[in-house]
C-alpha cells in the first residue's frame, strides 16, 4: 500500500470538516467539525513525518493536541455561556449582530 | 489512482489491510457527522474517527501520539464535548432547514470542487514522494525520540504552551465561576427551625378552600358563599342525582358567627 | 533663514497670537489679524525689492533635510512666476480682511477660528508657490484644502456643507492622482540619480514615454481640477455661491492659480515630451472652457455664479496661453493670473457688499444701483470692465498677449478664443445693465453706499487694475526670465514671424 | 545523549516578563481581597509592560537567531514590533482599566437578578488584566517565531484571551457573547487552515523551520504541489487573522460586539502581530517562491482595499465603520507584503505604528460618547458632537483624517511609504488601486466629519462623558503621535529603516 493514501485520507477528512463548519448550525457541531479538521492536519503531519524520516511532524501533532485541548476548554466555556443566556446553541440564533 | 509502483513508499500487507478496512469507515463516520441530526451522534462519530486515527498513528510508527490521541483527544476532549452536550441538552439537534436559500447545495458543490482539486493535486504530487520511514529515527524508541526533540529543539514552544493552559483555565473560571450567594435548601430548613415560634414550621395551610362537603354531587361554593351549579358534572345533572344546594350555602349570619 | 520662510511663518505666528486674545474680543482679533497680514505684505514687498529680475533661476533659496529616508527636503525658492503669485497673495489677504470685516460674525464657529483659518491659508498659499521640492509642494497643496473646506463649510451661505464637501472631494481626488504620479517620478529618480524630490533635478530624468504620459496625466488632472478646466469645473460654481466673499477671493483669486502655476512649474518642466503629446487635447479643453464658461455666465441669474463661470472662461485663456508654448503666451498667461486675481477680487468684494445690503444674490434684484449708490456701482462697473478686458484695464494686456502668443502657433484656437472676448462683452454688459442701470427698484432705495472702510479696501484693487493696465512692464520684467526658462525646458522656441507680416 | 538546551534569556526576557506579570495577576485573583484586586492588577499590568519595554530597549542592539534554539529570531523587525506592541498595549491597558466597559460578572445570565446584584455590589471581572497580558505575550512572540510550531502556539496564545475578552462587554451582553462565539469559531477554523498548510510545508521541506523551508525552496528539492498547497492554506489562515477579503466576515461583528477597549486593543496590536508574522513568513520563508504567491496576494490586497472602503460607506455604526476601515487597511498593509523589498518592510513597520496609534485613539473616543444607557455607537446620534465637545470630536476627526491619509498626519506618510515600496517593486497596479481606494475611503471619513461638525445636533443626541485622566492621556498621546509622525516622520522612519531587517 502506498503511504500517500494517508494523505488522501487526511485531505478528505479536512474537506469534510471544512464543509461541516459551513453547513452545520449548531455551534457545538461546528466546533466538532473544526476538531475534525485539526485531526486531519495531525494525520498529515504524522504521515509526512514518516515520509521525511524525522520526528518534527509528530512533535507538531503533539502540540496541536495540547493546543486543541486548551481551545476546547475556552470554546466550550463560551458556548455554555451563550447557551445559558439564550437557551440555544444554534449559530443562527446568534444573529443579533447585523449581517 | 493509487500508485503502487513506489517501493520505498509502500508498506507491508497488514497495514494495507488495516487501512482499507479502517479508512473507509472513518470517512463514512466523518460524513455521518455532517449528516446526522443529533449533536450527540455527531460527537460519537467523531470519537470513532479519532480512535481510527489513533490506530493509524500507531501503524505509522507514532506510538506515543497514538496513545496520546486516545487518552487526550478521545478520552478528555471528546468527553468534554459530551459533558457539554449533556449540559446543553442531549436532544439538542439541528433544524436542517436552510436559512439562506441555496446555501447548502452551493456549499456542497464548492466543497466537492475544493476536495476534488485538493485530491487531484495531491495525486499529482505523491507520484514523486519517496518515504524515508522512521525505523532509523525510532531506533531508541519513539517516546525517547520525541522527548529528545521536545525538550531541546522545541523547548521554547513547550514553555509557551504553559501560558495557553493557564489561559484556558482562567477563561473557564471567568465564564463559569460565580460567587455563591444563593442560600441552599438545607440552610433554609435550618433557619426555619431556629425561628422563635414553631407554628408554621411545617408550612402554611393551603389557601382558600370553600366547599363544605366533599361529595361529588354537592356543588362548590363561590367566594361570596353562594353555590356554584356548574361545579357539578353535567352527567349527574342529567340523571337528576343532585342534592339541593341551599343547605350548604353560607348565610350571612353564619358568616358573622365565624 | 530665507525671507521666504519668514514670510511663511509670519501668518502662522499671527494665528498663534490670536489664541492669546480672548475669544470674545472680536475687534481685537480682527485688528491683530489685519496687522499681521500687513506685516506679511511688508515682508513680501521687501522680497520683491531685493528680487533681481535679470537673474534666471531660483532666488531666496533655502533647503533643509526634512524626511531624509525619502530624500525629502524643506526646499523653497522663487523665480519671477512664483514672486508675482506670492505678491498677489500677500496683497489680497489684508484687503479681504478689511473688506470682509464683519463676515465672520455669523459663522458656525467663532471669529477667532475664522481668522486663524485665514492666516493658515495665507501661509500655505505662500508656501505652495515657494516650494521647490515636489513632495513639499504636494503636502501643502493637499493640506491647504482643509482650511478652505472649513471656511466654506463653517462661514458660508446656503448649501455650504454640501458645497464644501464637493470642493474637498474633487480636490482630494485630484490630489491622490497626483500622489501616484509623485511616487512614480520619485521611483524613477531613485533608479537614475538617487531618490530626490528636487524639481530641478527631477527635470533631468529620462523617462520612457508611456510612463511619462501617465505621470503627466496624474499631475495635469490634479491641476485641471484646481484651475478649474472644463470638464473638471463642476465644484467651482457651488463653492463660489456658498463661500463668503473673502473666502471666494482667496479661493478663486489665488488658490486656483496653484493649478495653472503647477502646469507651468511641473507639467511642462518635468514632462516636456508628454506635454507635446497632450498639447492639442489641452488646447481643445481650454477653448471649450472659454466658450462654455462664457455661455454659462450669460445664463446666470446668481451674481456669484456669474463670477464663477467668468472665471472658468478666464482660466481657459490662461491654460490656452500656457500651452501655446510661446513666450508671449506664457508671459501673458502669468500676467493673466495676477490680473484675474485682482479682477475677481474686485468683483467678489463688491458683489459681496451688494448681496449683504440687498440680502439677495439674484442679478435682477439690483435695479438702478447707479443712482442710489454711485461709488459701489462704479466699483462694480470697473471690476466688470476688467473682466471684459477693456483696453486700459489690466486684463486687456494679458488677454492680448495670450491671443497673440497663441495665434503664432495655433491660429484657429486664437480665433475661437477671440469669440470668448465677444461673449464676455455680452455677459458683462448685460449684468451691468441689469444691476446698475434702469429704474430704481423700490426695495433698493434705502441701500447705503460704501462706507469708509469699504472704500479704503476696494481702492487699492481698482488702482492696481488701472495701473497694471497702463504699465505692466515691471511685472513682465519679473516674469519673462522664468517664461524663457520654461520654454527652454520644454524644448520650444518662439516660431519665427511668418514672411509678409 | 541529552544535552540541555541553551536559551538566551536576556532576549526572551521581554516576553517572559509579560508572562510573569500575567501569572502574578492570576495569583492576585486567587489571594488578594476583592477591593484590592483592580488597582493591584492595573499596577502589575502596567509595570510588567513597562519593564518588558525597558528590557527590550536594553537589548535592542543584540541580534540572534538562536535565542531559543531555532524557534525565535531576535532581529530588527522583532525589536521594532515588540516595542510597538508594548507601547500600544500600555495604552490599551489604560483604556481597559477605565471603568464601566466590562461586565460585572461574566457568569451571570444577562438581565438576571444575579447580574443586577453584582453590578450593585460594584464587582468587576479583574481577570481581564492577566488575560490581556497573556495576549500581549502571544502578540510579541507571533512576529518573532521562526518555526511553524512556535508560530501556531503563539497564534493561539494571542487568540484565546481575545476570544474570551470579546464576550465580556458590560452592556449589550448578548451581542458581546455572540461576538465572542463568532470570533472563536472563525478563529479556530482559521487555525485549522494554518495548521493544514503547515503540514504541507513540512511535507515539502521536511522541516518546520522557516529558514529550512527557504533553503528547500531555493534548492528546489521538494515537491512543488505540496509547496503550493502549503502556501495557500497557510495564507488562508493568516488572512483570516488580519481580516482580509474574502475572510473578513467576522471583523465587523466582532468589532461591534466586543467591549470597546478590547476592540481597540485587538485592532491595533493584533494587526501588528499578524502582519508581522505574515511579513516574516513571506519575506523569510517563501520569498523564493514569489512567482506563485505574489499574484494571489496582489489580487487579495486590491479586493480587500476595495471591499473595505466600499462597505464602510453604508455602515451606520461607528465601530462597524472602523471595522471596515481596518479591513481596508489590511489591504493597504498587504501591499507591503507584495512589495517584498526592504522598503516594503520599513514602510509596513511605520504603517503599523501609525495605524495603531490612530486606532487606539479612535476607540478611546468611542468609549467616551455615551447616553444614559451607556456607549452610543449609532453614527446618527453622533451628529453635532463637534459643537458640544470640540476637542474630543476634533481628535476623532484627526484620527479619521489619518486613516484617510491626509497630508500632515501619520497616515499620509504611512500610505506614501508603503505605496512607494510597492511601486519600487514594480507593482504599479496595487498603487493605482490603492490611490483609487483612498479616494473612496475618504468619502466616508469625510461623511463622519460632516456629521460631527456641520450638522446641527438633534434632541436625543448624546453626551460626551468627562474623560478620566487615563482616557485623556490615551487620546492626547495618540493625537500627538499622529501629528508628530505626520509632520516629522523621520523620528520613526529612521528607526524603522534601522530595524527593518529579518535575520535568516
């Protein structure tokens, strides 16, 4: 099997995540789609690490995981605050700001 | 589409089998994430994708990352997502109605174009790719290798990440922590028993009951003491099973006596 | 420090002094401003006295590094062309102060602000004519819009905010085009001789013709908006109708000369080849301006609108003279700039008094002023005659020179231009007839004639109009060397008189 | 086998001092008494920023690319941008500390009893200060980072606190929380793009360091398609951050919803950090591949300028207007990247400072214009402000004129130098469009000025609250800098020239 198949997989997952952010309305689901994109990037990093024969890509993945964990904390805190204020986690309901 | 010619970039059969079983499932799960209505289902599907990736990491000589992926990502991050979904309401689901007409088909079309372009570009690129592999690099062990890099080459970034962790904790505090000033139920009941008189410790009597008879064929009384005929079921009325209401009416002098 | 810098600073010092005067003491503020403008006049007289008319090139030169990274310098210096325009500025400023003594009283802001703005404007007008660094010129060229904008918007009449806005937007748009050209020529200089904005050095650059055409257009459109040349003129009538007389005098009399001045100083000197390319187009535009301005003037009912359109016509003459590329043409155009300054000053000031007295700016409202207010009527008459270029009054000399200069190279244009004179006679005489003669309208009977202050302020203008009509030689002596230099830079020589003439 | 890494702490100290201040601030939150917190936090924040600045000035002449192994380049551009960020942050902190812009208790539901009581008790969310300091440290690191991991970490360090703070407005809290959510989701989205691009660049060059990527490009060893994909995705991520078209949609919403001091902080300092990082990435790592990205950036720059200027015209909210103006400025700043020469770097540095000061000043003025319900940002209610408080309205106009690039303001010199750089590099089209856009942009700046000064105030018009010492200081300093840099720009241009270097 060709190693580059992992890169195809990564690109597919990234694309699906990117579409999800655009089409889904629930903030939590949107955020999960972002997580999917980050995971896809990680897969690419790990695969390139293997192709290049050094560990820098794996380190990058590791950092991404740490950063993503922090991001999730902050993001979910914001979403919960929003939810408590207006009982909805839909991005559409968050449209007081003029378009 | 898949070039098998590159010997250096190819791997042995077990990994191929693993890939061809797991990868399509991961893609399906990711697609499902987009299509299912309930957020919880999306979260579970995402967790599945993450576990798949963890397996792939291990297959790709990234043992440490594979474990971290399961522990941190699937274990902690996804659990956090699920917690929040529980908090917000498990039923929370998307209305799949479009807000802007034509937005969704347009987005899907654009995405297919985007993905297709991406894939075809990668397809052209990988024919030149030759993989070095990590066997040499991981000779001392994957974890050791990563530690070596992490604490030398990337030590500065590692230090700075601590700022991020503190920020996250602080942020969650700011948005969620509130100083308790509600009095708890327990405190309320203690207060009740500590007051001077125990007269209404068990609670105050229920308010305004005007009936003087508890049979269904006796009319209720209105606040002014007169009977309320409509309080009797119309079936009883049709059968004539009604007791005259006059004896039960509250008269003026009776009221004075009370 | 060069006297020019002193002259630039004097009004600014005056503006600063005004802040020491209590805001409520309007009279003192006016007096201080007036005295400072007289000081500036004295300094400029000293400059004129020391100016050597037989020397070509810049005099009173001063140069300091300003923004060293871009080779930008504070560089000033004057030749005859700049001198006469600076004199025009410093003479007109005290006159408008005196003439419009009460103009600022009913403005949106205080009297002090009015005089501060006026003095800043004077300083920047001197600066813009004295600048020999293109960047310095550009900065002042743009910065002086702000005081004018505030003067129109804050102290004008009618639709003043809109008029001020229109003025500013047009000018800024032109300015931005010029900015692109300024950057362009700077980059070319960087590649050839090291980055500089020195006009003299920039004139030595070799620019390929395509680029040169673009750069020329950048400068020219900015100046054509300012000058104003048809079709870039539409801001002028509304601004003239809304501005106070004092502002109008400085705006049309002096400020707009920056446009024609810039054409001579920058367009022709820096881009001689492009000038040749575009000359036919520009001649055509100037002819259109002459005729269009004149026709529109005939149809005007508003007296300020009338003056604005006559100015468009006159600017057409000036541009025609400049781009005829003969010594008479350019000298005549330069002289025309001065004469037009005084002539519009007289017209606007007298018209301003008439409007203030009658509380209307419609020409037909002024019937029979000749009998009620003879002095005012005569002043207006003389000013009108100067607009008509009657022989014996200053404009005649310059208009004659322009037409003669044009005829030797572009006979058709000169003939068409002459039609403009005929039309001028028409619109001036019609106006004079309508407003000064005829039966006295009943509402005009109580109008008072000019008071002493007004007489004092209009007298020097009228005197100059007449003196310059008979004796333009000193001014021409100043102008001629710089004219020749311009022609030389552009690579033109006067055409030989045709045989048989 | 394991050699301990050698960090040059003197050069990292400015960042570390700010981080130490932030940690101290967290400690204050935990241990200090409530009424002491606000003054303590303000003191710590100002002191640590000042100390960091002093330390930076002490080491400003040192140069090193190995200060933190390969992750951090202490070069001229780093010193300049860190200094600019520190000075502007100092002003921003003063604005943030000026009372009444932040919610009393972020966890209280808007409009609830809880909220009323916490307002009545005079509570305040003093955690804002450490969060600001964290953001500042990220901003200082972002333009100095020389590998993709550090860049990514710095990007998140500067973004996370901003996401949080965007949601802490005292009034119109729903709006503010919504702004935080939008900012967060789009920010995370853009981070993902940045990361994906980084992955491809890593795949291309086999390294995460910018210098190695540059070497890989010049030796032409890698796979060009990976390079192209890497550049495109990385660019998308960065363009999101600076709010360039077509990734600008979040900007007006976030600018409007966030508390005004935070908006000012974000607009001035984030721009410096993000443009700084972009400059480094494009000048250092990707310069060798300019044929591929330069046309793209040129087009984006032009479109950004145009969209920003045109969309600003129809806005009725001051903060949204300023947001679109910031979009237009992002376009102008991209011109500096397109220029890709030393003048371009110098001009960008100058531009960032000039724009930063005018922005902080403008938002400081916005905090002052109020009615009984708080800040008023509806532009129709600013009508006639010039009559009531000429000084404040005049300063605001000065900032707008500077945005518009009128001579004798800093904005003019900034535009002049950045256009000159672009022209010098042969990108005439950018200059022409830049000039055209400036003309369009002037229209709406002038419209605001007309409203302030040439229109009679209406009955329901607003009042200008008496500015506190802190706000007056910020406004006055911004006015002085804006004029000074317009009249005598050599003051800063010379140092921009000296410091306009990237070490490779």
